[in-house]
C-alpha cells in the first residue's frame, strides 16, 4: 500500500503519514488561485480534474524534533525550510505534488484535510486532539496524487476524549485565562509569555495544552516546546 511505502521513506526524518482521503471539490477549490498549482486541469466550477488522493504527513510526539534539531539551519523559518527540503524529494520519487501548511495565501485547508483523513476532533482550546496522541502531534505536509490510490480503509471516528473529560483542565490552567467561551485571547497569551511571569510557558510550552490528560506519553520535550513557543512569540 502507498502509505506503507511512504512511511518507509519518512521514518528517517521522524515523520509519518497522518491519514489519507479522497478529496471533495471543496477540499481543492483553493488550488485554482495558486500559481504553483497552475499545472492542474481545472473545470469552470473550480474542480481540479486530476487530483484523486491526499495523504497527510506529520509528526507524533518528539521523534521528528530529535532529527530536525540536529540539522537546524540558521534561517528565519528553520522548521519550514527543513520540512520542504526533506518532503519535496520524496514527493518527486512517488510522483506526487507536495503541499505545505505554510504556503499561501491562499493557504491549504490542513485542518479540514486532517478532519477528513485522521481520527481527530477539535479540542476546547483549538488544536485538534487525537484519542491516543492528545494534542502532541502536527501536520507538516501533504502528498497530492493525481490517481485514486488504494489507502487504508476509513473506520468510524473515535468519540472525542473531550466529551468524557469532566474537569477540562485545559480551560482552567492558563495563568492568564486566555481560553474562554468567547475564543482564544492571542494578544493576552503573547503578552504573558513575553513577560517575566510567563517564563514557564515560554520554556516548557503551553500549560493548558500540557494539562490535558490525553497523550501524556507523547508530550513534546522541553527544547521542542520552547522552540515552538519562541516562534509563536516572535511571529509576524
């Protein structure tokens, strides 16, 4: 199966396939506005004719970090640069088009793709939660194939673990109450982690995310969490 072959190629980078699906028209319409996908044959209703299968790629836990951190380049976006460098040759080898969440605008709808491809659900604080990995996973790229390939059979989704979580510690652990029923207070969060009082969040990662009881065996290691928090703090 194609996913087995891809996983063999991805394993050396600590990456893994994160589900696959056959895209609907709504999953592909944005491609018509991207010059790098101008090779697609497009109908007037914005339906790319030759895009049959999407396979997501990402990381689970700290495995990718252990590989990436050894070759991290001193560039503005080191993880994006590294991801594109390792994924693009694999896409070429398999006859796929590589897509990345940092490409845009328009950006690829990775959250929508993930909900269609993987056993994940929205969490109360935003990131998609997996019943085993919790929120300690991410989607780094996608392989877009023209053919409708054989992919793992999609089974019924596992109910979100958030449904049975009574205390929901993710909602009451943030020291500045950034997560509320009204949404996520991004400015308040960034102001806190950039202050002396936010050093723990900056160095160890989001405390609300760490408080989730699901996926504790996959929590990002300190340097990995600090890397992502620093990028968030200093993002444009």
